[in-house]
């Protein structure tokens, strides 16, 4: 609602089947610009939050088991997006103004996408420019465990992705009107082996 009192980074961590993805789906629709009266039960949520209205936010959705670390995503204009930060910038611009704006936003971090290096403070600049925005990240551990101890992927190394995690959380905290909601697994079945365990530990620390 813009009062600045909420946590800018929210970690949803439950056991398998605990409702993480459903919670993010609810948020996705809640900030879509739809009238709250069209969403069943939201009137009670708004009353609890003391919110008289709900802002429309530019939404970015990153789902780790739907994005390939080894296979760049080719956008309709032919742009190849290799990294999570490239995808984030593209979606943010697209939500703000369609394909042309998507290309403009992506070009701000194009070199970091091509070199698979974390974009650093450019994220804060993008968030300030395109606020209000909401970034939803699901299956982050599933993505990171694929790059664990694997070099040369278009997505960047495990360490480069962890640098992005840190840059992202810091940029969100420094950007009024930006919210990051990420899901982390609590059950071993979702975490997986050594790579998943290391990814979970590092994500929770950050």
C-alpha cells in the first residue's frame, strides 16, 4: 500500500504441499489490477491489513524448474536471455510497456547476461524506474542445484547466481515500492542432494 512498513523480502518456507505456490498465485492475481471484490475472501485480508485499496504492480515470475540454465530463452524479437537476472529485467520492462520496453530494460544488463556476471546495483536502478513491482521466485533451489559445480553454463556459475541473490535482496530493500517473495523448501524431497542442500543453506543465509 506504499506505507513503507512491510518487509521488502518475504521467504515462504513450508514442507512439500504447504501452499507456497498457491500463495504466490494469490499474490500474482491480487496485484494484477483486478477489483478486490472479484477475488473471494480478499475483503477479510484487506481488513486485517488495514488496506483500503490494492495497488497494481508490475509482476515478474521466475520459476526455477521452468527455466533452463543451459538453454537460453529466445524472445519474440530474437533476443537471447541466458540468466535469471536477464529474465527478470526482460519481464519487468515487458510488464511496464511491452516488447520495446522489455528490450530497453534488458539492454541495461545485457553485458552481464552475456558474461553471466551479477548485474549489481543496476537492479536497484531498474526497480526504482519500474516501481511498483513484485518479484515472485518459485523453485529457486531447483534451479541453483542444476548449476552447482558445473562450469560454462549460459546461466552463470553457482557463485555468480549467489552473487545475484545478494544483489537482488539488497536492491529490493533499497527500492521503495518493490517486493520480493521467494519460496524455499523445508522438506528433503524438494531440496534434493548436495547441490540442493548447499543452495538452500546459502539462500536462507541471504
